[in-house]
């Protein structure tokens, strides 16, 4: 809390002081750091695993390039909207602040809290994907090139539920220690991961464009034979399926999820320098960067292997190949190289995409918990900021504890990755509604909006909200009708009901807390109408 006071001329007594509440967080995050934050959270490497393996396999007839472009155009209004709102509400908590201050405090907390519960799943997923797409393939590639029985044994052990869980706990523990120690330390690690991950993608592109298909498949089969597995060359045989609009639209779900990760910097807006410029560069730059890599890598892999190869690979049980898990594109390219050192280096660099979600998503969850605490919706001690490291260390500790639970659920109970998308669609529709109504209520709520042009009586912000609704509704329909999405009404009704119950439970929590505050003589609804401290 910072207090400023001054005296009237000719008097010795000060006038009533002006009190500026301060959260304890520091605005020190730069545009480059926000860009890297969103790129790593978009997780281009894992997005490409989905697109190249699931796309041809689950959606026969899909044009993957068109799917990427449709997802890019469809989500652009939403990401632009988040950039605009981050300028109006440059506070920790992101859309919790904008929805609670514009529409309803109860609605703002409920949709944001449900979304943060879902985000914790992605924090926990980091360890699982580190094993599945990083360490296990790395050990397998090392075994193929060196003949080491120890490396092969390690690959088999890592692929077990116990091995995966142990590594996941280690990943979460390292990230918790790193992020609690401060933003500067974390962002240095993020920059290193960004360089390594991008280098791995560049090597994949170079290999895809320079190697011959026959030579690459022959070399992969030779490497797999040394593991007692393979061959995979027969999977390249077959004819492409005719183009399908339905398959293309449903395949667009997966690049859509990649582009969703590009706006997460709005949740840490209370620590961002020059919000208007920084958020625009960080969000829109990350989306453009991600789209470019999705298109270029997909083209290189199609040139090297062909989509038919990936379609057949997706439907081939790994046991039939003599492997514990299906090899993704990075492992295949590594096995196609002619030397062990560059192959293992490629896999080691690609491993960073396995845990890329952990840091950015954990930071988002902890900042929302921090914002709830400032509003009285969570215990006050959750908003405690470390005096030296300037981090909400208690909120981060809670975030990683919850993520550990989700890690166990995914490994042992097979909780679906996309099972919580329904709460995201509700959240995005609320954000669109905020933009539509905000220009009409800003003056009486005390919000300052940047100058905006008007068309047909609506401001540009309202029009952006209107344009956001159709693609979000379409994406929701694609998810709810796709058996592969994890949130299908017909095929995964229990997962759908689970997350709707979580959403309803968050609303109930708000009502309980509000009732307790009313008994103590304070109105939570009135308190939440004010902007939180910066």
C-alpha cells in the first residue's frame, strides 16, 4: 500500500491522503517475453503431433493446410478481443476482471474458476507429454543408434504409468521452484526453451525437404530393426482420400487449440509493461508465428512421408510395430537421419515442447487465484507476494498441488485432454458479450476506453465482440459433435457433464462466499465492482 499526502499552502496539517493500493507485483515483462510466453503456451511442437498424426488418421479427406487457415481466421477476432480488453483492464486475472466488472461478479468468477481448473490439467500434462513425446523417444533413438540395452530398458520403463508419474512430479517440482524464485529466472529459462524448440522444428523442416522418401523410410526401418521392431515403409502405400469439407472443419479443432494458447498473456497483464503495444505483439505475433510453423512443418513432413503414411500410422497399434508407443514425427525424422549425434540432439531439443505448457499455464492459474484473493473470493493469504522475488508464491504452490492431482487423473484414470473445452466456449462467449456491452456501461462504471470508431451505432469493440460469436459457436458445435474431441455429447457425455458440474460448482462457491461476506456486513458484489490494485 503506497500513501501520498500533501499540505495546503500556509498550513501545517495535511489534507486527507490519497491511498494507492499496490498488489506487490512488478510490471517488468517485456514484449519479447510475452511473445515467447504465448508461443510456448501455444505449444507448436505438440500441436504438430496432433495435426500430422490425428489429422490424416481421424479425419480422412481433411486438407490440413486449409484446416490451419480456417482455425487461424476463426480465432483471430477472439484473440484481437483479448488484446483490446487487456488494455482496458490491465490487471492480473484476465477475463475474470473484465467479466466480473462488466457482466456479473458471480458469472466472472464461475467461468474463470472453471477455466482455471481446466488449465491445471494442462499444467499437469507437461510431465506426461515430456515422457511421451520427449524422453521415451529420445531413449529409443539412443538405443537404435548405439545399441545400448540400458537405453532401451529406460524407454520401456518411462512408458509405464509409474515411470511417467515420477517424471511428471519431477517436472512440476522443478517448475514450481523456478517460478516461485521469480519472473526473471523463469523468463531466462523460457527463452532457452524457445530457442531449442524452434531449432528442433527447423531441423525437421530441413530434413523433410532435403531427404528422399525412400531413403528416409529405409533408414527408419533399419533403425527399428536394431530395436527388434518395424518396418514402417509399407505404411506409405495407399491412395489419398477425396477432399471433405466436414473432415477439414473437424480437423481444424486441433490448430484452434494451438492458437488458443496465444492469448494467455492477458492473465498476467498486471506484470506487463506498456500493455497496448506488448499485448498486441505478444498475442498476434505468437498466433502468426504458430500458423507459419504449422504450415511449413506440415508441408515438409508431407513431402518426406506423405499424408497416407501418417493416416496408416495412426491406425496401426504400436504393439504391431514392436514398440511401446506410436512414434510421432520428430522421432521418425530423427530415425531417418544418418548419424546418431544429430538424431539424439534433435530429440533432446524437441523434448522442451513436452513441458512447454507448464510454466505459462501455471502462471495464468496462479494470477487468477491471486486476483480472486484480492477480491475476497479466496483466502487473503493467497495474494501474498514475496518481497524479494515479486511472485505470488502461495498461489503458485496451490496451482502446482492441484496440477499434481490432475496428472494422476490423466495417467491412472485416463482423463481426456479436451474434456474441459465446454467451459472454454462458455468463457469465450462471455468475453464476446463483455465487448458488446462494455461501451454502453463504461462511463457509469468508471472505465476508460480508448477512442474507437462507430459503425451503425456500435463501437469497433462491440463489433469485434459480435464477430467473435459465430466462429466460437461453430468451434463448440464441432467439438460437441466430434467423437474424437473428448467432449462429444454422444461419445463422452460423462466428461461433458463433469465439467458442466464444475462450472455450476464454481457458481455455488461464489454464492456461499458472498453469503458469508453479507453476514459480516460487507457486500462482495459491490467490492468486486472496483478494479483490483495493479
